C-alpha cells in the first residue's frame, strides 16, 4: 500500500462508521418510563442523598470506581511531538481502548488546553472527583515530572504518568530475569543508558531500586554523556551526571553489562556490542528502529540477551503488559495512590510469570511449540490471559500492605473469578489468530479477486504479512481495482480462462480425470471444469501450487462447496465434512457446529462433528467445554430429534471420556451456569463455562449464528471447514472484508497445522 492509501485507510478507520474509537454505553435498563424515572428524576435523588451523607458511597452508586481519566495537553505525543490537545485526542482515545479491552476499565479522555504547569494541575484537581484514577499521557518533560509529583501528593486517587513508568516497570521485570540468565547481580553490573528523557530516567530510578548502583550508570543524551558540566540538566538528570571528562558511547560500552536504549535507531554498532562484557543485556527500545537491529545483534553475539519495543522480535517491552493491570488492581482496592511498592509488585509479578508454564493459548498465538523461560522469553507476551489475574492482585496486595488501600480485598479466590470474568469483554482471539498466521505465512488463492472487497481483503492479508495472495479472476479488472486501491505489490494474477493457462488447465484436468474416470467424468468434462475458477483454485491446492484457498464471496455456499468436495479428499481418518463458526461473544469465543453442510446429521454424525469441533477449538488454544444442544433436557422428550442427541452424548461419554461434553440440553441451561447447577448438578457441564455448542441440525445452527451476528453485532469467523484434507475455506455469500481477512488467517493456520502433521508422519 502506498503512503496515500495508508493515510486514507487510517483516516477512514477513525471517521467511519462513527467518528472516534470509544463511546458511552448504558449499563442499566432504560426501555420504560419507570426505568427512566429511576435513572434520572426523581429516583436519582436517592443515591445523591446517600453520597451526600457519606462521600465514599459514590463508589457504590456510580461508575467512579471503574473510571479512569486519560489526560494530556498534547505536548509530547507519540513521535509527533507538541501537536496540541485536539490533535492528541485520537491517541488518548486509543489508550482508552486499550484500558477497556485488556482490563475492562472505562475511560474518559481529557485534553487540556494549557502548557502552564499550575493551570494544568488545578484543572486536573478540579475534575478529579469524577474519576477513580488518572493516567497522565504524552506530557513533555520536565513538566511531566512536576505535574505527576504534585498530583500524586495532592489527590487521593491513583495517578500515574505511563510514559514515565510503563516502560520502567516492564523493562525492570525483563532485567530481573535477564540478570538471572546472565548469572549477574544487580549491584555488580555496569550500565550504559542512551537517552535521558522521562522514560529513561524512570527506568534508571527503578533499576536502582532493584539494586543497580547509581555510580555504575552512565547516561547519555543527544549531546553526549551527562556530566556535572553538562548545561541545562534537570534535577532528575543531575542525579545521574558524573564528575568525569566526557567519553564516547563506544568507550563507555567497553566491558559494560547492560545497554538501555530509549533514544534513536541504529546508534549502536556491532563493534560496540562486541566490546561489552560476557552475556551482555541489551534493551534497545527505540521505535520503530531499535538502537541496534535485533538480527544484527544476535548474529554478532550468541550470548546476547536482548529486548526491544517491537512485536516481531522476542522480548517485546510493551506498556500494555503493565498499565491496564496496575490500574485494575489499584481501582479494585480503592487505592489513594500508585506508590513504589505497587510498581515493584507489578515488576516482580511480571518477572515471576515469565518463569511459569505458558498456556497453550499463548503458544498457539505465537506459533510456538512450547514457549519457556530463557533468552528469548524473559517477559510474558501481551496475549497472555494470566496477566490480569497475576499483576492486578499483586498490585492490590501491595496497596493493602503499604497502607494506601481504602477497600481491602478479603476473598482472593472470588476476586480472581471476577477478574477472569472481565476477560470475556475482550475478544482477543482475532489478534491471536492473525498473530499466529503471521508467524509462518502461506500462499493463499483468492478465487474471486476481481471483486473489489475480495481484492481489498487480499491486500490486507499481504500487507499484514498474514499470507502471500494468489489472485484469480479477470486480469484487466484486477489490475484496475489494484490501482484504485493503491495495491501496488507484485503478486501473482491468474485468469484460468486465458490461453496462457491452457497447459496448466490440461494438467489439472488430467489429474482430476484420473481420480474420477470411473465415476462418469470424461477428460473433456474435466477440461471444461478447469475453466471455472473454483475448480482451478482447488486443483492449485491439490497440486501443491498453493497452500490454501478461500472463496465464496459472490456465490451461494452450496454451489461453491460442491467443487471442493469433489476435488479435495477428506482428512486422514475423517468420514464426513462439517463446518464450525467461531463467534466472538462478550463471554469469550464460542464454537458453533455444524453451520453449513450437514442438513440433518445422525447421532453418529453428531458425535463426529463434536470431536472435530473439539480439535478445532484446541487448535486455537481453547479447551473445549461442549454442550450438545436440543429443545429438551436430559431425556425430557422422547422425540427422535432429541433422542439422537442423547445417543450421540452416550457414545461420546463411552468412547471419548477425555472430552468435557454433555446433553441433550437446552441452550439457556447450557449458557447459564447458575441455572445448570441448580437444576442439573449431575451434569458434566456443572460448574464449567460452556464454549462449544453442537446443534442437532443445520437449520438451528445456521439460524443461531446469523441471529447472533446481526442482532448482537457479534463477530463471526467461519464457516471453518472441518474434515478436509487440504486447507480450503468458504466465505458466506457477501462476507465483509474483515470476515474474509479473518478466514484467510484461518486458512493459513489450517495449512500450518496440516504441514506439521504431515512432517510428523514423515518422521
């Protein structure tokens, strides 16, 4: 995508369909006049009077306890600098989005139109009663230090400037583990810091608390080493200034144990790295280009322990590992501040988490067989679902122990359950899927690439590194649409009907005919079929000319699935083909089967569909808890429709005891744990959160997933083909660009999985 196209896409994202990225959503009923009279006048007077009698009741009757202000004056925005309060608003909304999806904290972003420190402080103090906490953001140093110091002292709610402390907290956790791997003690190491801004100073301060000695830290700004003679140093910078003659960065790094970079890209050379001590620790966190390229660093020193700010290299120092969970813990105990004890608790919790066994969901997200503590894994991954239940409680406990918690937690088990429940509000699965696909992208045939939306999906797949598109369709139309989209990448375009593809068509036809010659198909029939793009595309996958296939945007599902079933063999051991849709609900991902193929499956078919769906859920790191859905509960109906579900469950209980599965059961009981526990405590689903639904027929499954999608605006990925020997996946008619991109990522993951199985069989 060229620069203009990227700019247009970014502007469109922020402006359509609704301007901005966040909104206020009611949490109470408001349908009737009675509801409105309770929400506002006259009913609202009662909580007002309660709060007037005891101001702490504001946490009981309003949203204050889960509301954080993200506040800036726009003087140090991202890499954009002093762009003003209005221009900073998209960034602050983005920070609000991260708070919500990672820790279920609501945010109002506040942009203040002043650069005067006193005016800024007074403005924040005046609006503070609205909020449970304040996240200061993108305020330039040194003003940011004074603003944060004053607000922490003068307010009785948590205040933190994430630009200063976020990187410090995450990198400190990484440092603890890096020192352990390097077999070094904090008090003995020599450190060189490139950068003397707020983040670098906050890092250095926290490292000192970990045991690094100030006298062993050499700090550089853009002009060189900070010394007592360096002009215009702040009080915080003077703490690290040395009473020596200035020396260059290369000389300072000789024999150094640690390099911390928060400055600019490519300022550290291979020779500088070679001059460092044994097992050097290099935190090169300039973005987008680190102070030394990761690949250059590991090629130069096999013993280097390295972290960057980038997601495409191991050990990403990402602030999202910290601030959502630090504020979560602080809010939940109603802390009056975020103190050093709470920050250090977050540090140690993150460091400790990196040493624990990694959940399969995280391995799946990063395409790893098994992540484990070591040089390439010294801090947790941002997708780790345990972060909220590890970091937030650690921060809450530290707040209680340090005497700043006004509402101490007494039942930690219940608190952890509440935190886990909040995870359902963030559908991380799409990010997990995309990330997994990008680890090992594959060649994907887009069989309808002469349709604008399909080509747009292929463009995103290419630009995001999800896969390598092969575009099928009318070449002239595709080239015109590519120009319109600014899709200027050199990707393969094939029109199956043109003369230049005749030899390929004949080769595909011969291969197909060889498998169908005794089933009423002539060679001429096969040659005619190969002019049709879906047959041609399927043969590309069959013949190894592509790794995966996606199609179906412009045609009905039955007409598209037919050639796939004719040309593609079933997977080894599979006796039928089915489909599942992954629904991104507010309780987390739900798998629904069979949504597209088997009209009225038998009991035997239902059992097979359940097993295949369970394997698919596991492929995405989800441990399946399966309800076999019906209109009856555990034998309450003798109708054949319910009986076949009951028969399938009995078979699965006997032959697949490893599965958590039960039924037949009505959908409301399956999805409501309290109802299920009360009425059917004997069920294998009692006390568990169901995440997979197997329906008795195609009609019920298809209607359900489409109702969820349209009425509740639930994102759907699918139908995902189950039981196919090759990675072929079919869109629903008229699928959106986003849905097609997600399905392409699924196809890539499917290809990855099939490749792994094939390689294991060869071994």
